[in-house]
């Protein structure tokens, strides 16, 4: 059994974000059974607008070398590939001005938990939507591809090791909650949730 899946930090993050996650999932048109291109393009545009404002700054902070922050940075580029396939220019889209706390490693882990966790949900959506979105690349939903599970497990191992004190766990949960809250607000303002 992998203890990283049962670490106090992960349990706290799951508990703190459970309702936020469920509420967001319940309102996303892209998660509907009949979702297709009409739902995917605005979803990708809104996700890019939210993520592009802070992703590079997040991953350029001080991280353990073994987390390979450089490889985790660049999800905004995946979104840009999807935007281009939809005929949208990122330069024409609004960008959120981030207010997320990235000053401590614990806060960064909380924010990254939301982004890295989205890769798991994305892979589920990719399988379900593949035939309806073809020939779009679905680059965002495909995420790390076959390495998605391994990358998630590696992230959880780092989380367990690097976020272990009660104050660190509280800060990580705060960062994750703020990430969900700002993403939900951003989506709602764009009619996506």
C-alpha cells in the first residue's frame, strides 16, 4: 500500500476541497454526458485564462529537484494547442490576475494539488469525449498521457514528505481552497460554471 495516498496532508486537502470540487464538477458543461465541441472550447478558454496568469510563476518557485517542476510547468501550452484547434487566439482572451498565495512551499503544494489533480479528471473526460471532439487534440485533457498516474503518485509522495507539520498542512489546504474558489469564480464570470 502506498502511504502517500493516506498521508495527513492529502487527507486534509481532500477534506478541505471536497465540497468545492463537487460543486465545480456539478456545474461544468464539459462534464455533462452530451458535452462536445460547443462546451470544450469555452472551457479551455476559461481554463487558459485562469491558469496562464500564474502557472509559470508557480513552477519557477523553490521546489524539490525531484518533483521536476520544469516538466510540470507548461500546461498553459497544452491549453493553447486546444485553443488554436478551436480557432481561438489566446491573445484575444482575458487573463485572470492571480492573487493565489505562492510564498511558501505549503501554499504552492495546495495550488499544485488542484492543477495536478485536474490531470486525473482530464484523462477520464478525454476517454469519454474523444469521439465527439475529434479531430481536436484534447491536449489539456490528455495531460501527461500514459504518465498521468505515475506523475500523480510522485506528486503525492512529495506532498507527504514536504508538507507534514500541522501549519504546513493548514497552509496547503488554504492554497487548495483558494485555487478552487478562484477557478470557480473565474468560470462563473465567463458562464462556464
